[in-house]
């Protein structure tokens, strides 16, 4: 727990023990796991929902993409501004309760529009998760440890994906898709109480040991500060392209295995839980850990690591969609998942390092706005529309070629990470000079 100085963020002398800081990080990780579990559960249940509600792939792509991302991304901005001024702990707890309740209510949907409203509700709640969490982590951990801390937090993505696939497949076959939403959503409401009553606020600027001025910044000001840095322009676009492929492919891989390889939902859930969850978790941690080690030699490694990993994953991903033997398909998934998750920690950590302390939650929200509108909003919808089009020509293999079309975009993504390396040292130095 915290040292005897524990208080609220307005107390200038507030300090936390190492043990409490890692407890807080672990609790935020658990919240993020629930975030992605509730988000991911839809993809494994899509074959059941498609059959029950009679939806097209385009409609399913909109449910998993634009219907969620539009509100998730845009509401993140005002919520982040609130987080830069108010209690980040309370915002996270409230957000968790909302999205968990809306996940449970998804099981009551009887048509496309009712499901869309439920997914909008999940997006509204989840908008309050990452911006205040990024801000808290940046106050708990200094720059030289921030990449690893952000990677630990970001492991909520692969772990949430793992649990979503594992429980979604098993529960979907046993209880049906409606009860699966209820079973998955309800525990988050209890976790919200734990967050509200055990998470404490660090003093803003604590990790840098700087005094923070009592000032506020508008959304326009923070966006201007970020956008004038060429590092952020390339970083945000690279991450958005990465998410376009990641969310697009991740949403449709369960349906690909179900249609093309005729696997059962429970087997799909088990395979994807092991591959995406374990391999993705390894990659997520490695990205931040390797970046923290290498940036002591040259700060450009903060973007070189995700750039090189993203490019290296592309040729291996081709095997996933072109091979016919399912054992080779599954084996081909492992390395792309390790390499594909390595961008998360470095990208989030670098964004926090490009702005002043009082801009951090808004900076995270702006990054997530760009990532999610392009990546989450358009990626699943793009693959869904391509699938409907290609299926008319190639039958069930149409989804195979739709997914393959999305993978090559990662080469474009990797190029922007490399472009960001040209400006990173100058841009980080400018932030420290103005602190």
C-alpha cells in the first residue's frame, strides 16, 4: 500500500511506495483487460449473431467498428479534459461501470439497430478508460521506465483478447450469445467499486519531480502542441494504420476460421486465445522493455523498434491466409502476433513524453481519437465490405482475400515509424527545455 503520505493529488508532498505504484499499475491493467474482453467478445460471437439476427458482413463490420469507434474516439476528448482537471480514479471507475452494464445489455438485442445502440453504449463507457489511465501511469513512472510500464498496461489488450476468445467460444456454444454477453459484462461492475475505493491519485508531475502550474489547456492548444511535432504526425498515422490492420484482421479471423476451415467456436476460441493472447502478451511486453533498454543508446529506438517489428511481421502473415493445412495456419499466426503487438508500449509512452504534464490525458485521447477513427472505425468495416464483395466471386474464400488485402497496409505503417525517427530527439528535447 501507499506510504504514510498518501493523500489526494492536491497534496504537494504526496508519495507512494514502489509496491503501491505497482499495485496501481496492476489494477489499471485489470481494468484494461475488462475493456478489451468486453470489446472483443463480439468478434467470436459474430457467426452466432449473424445466423440469429440475419446480418450481413457489412453490418457486422459496422457493429464491431464504426458504431463503437465513433463514440469511443470522440467522447475520449472531453473525458480526457475532465481527467486533466478532476479525479482520474473516479472517471475510470464510472466508465468501467457503464461499459460493463452496456455489454450485459447487448444480450437483449433483437435486431441490428438495438445491437448498434448497445455497442454505442459500450463505446461511450470505454472512452473513459485509457486517457486517465495513461496520465496516472505517467505520474507514477518516470520517462526511463515509462515504456515498460505502458507495455505492462497495454498487455490488457492481448490478455483481454485471450479471455474474449476463450470464454466467448466456450460460453457461446454452451449458453448462446445472449447469455455470454451478460456473463462477461456483469463482473466489471464489481471491479468498478474496487477501483473507486482502492486506487489513489499521484501528484501530477510526480515522476518528473516538477512543480505543476495551476493552468488549463484547451483541446485546440494540446492538438497544436502535438501536431507541430513531426514525430507525433508520423507516430499517430503509423499507429492508426497499424490499428486499421489489427482491428480489421482481429475482428474477422474467427469468422475466417469458422467459414474457411470449418472449425467449431470452442476450438476457434481456444486457438486464438493461445495465439493472440500469449504471443500478443509476449510482444506487448517485449516492445516496451526493448525500447527502454535501447533508448539509452539512441532515442530513435523508441520508433525503430515498432517500425522494424511491424515490417517483419508482414511476410509471415501471408501464410495465415494462403495455407490450407490448419496446423500450418495456426503456426503461422505466432510470430506476426508477437511482432504486431510490439508497437503499443512505445507509441503510448512516446506520446506522453511529447507534451507537458497537464496535457497528458488530452494527448492520450487525441492519439486514441486518430488511432480509433481510422483503425477501429474503418478497419473492421473495410474488411467486412471487401468480404461481401469477394464472396460473390470466390465464395467462402472471399474472406481469405479480404483479410490478405488488409495485411499489406502494415508496410505503409512501418515507413511512418521510420520517418518519425528523424525528428524524435529534437522534439523530446524541446519538451524538457520548456518544463
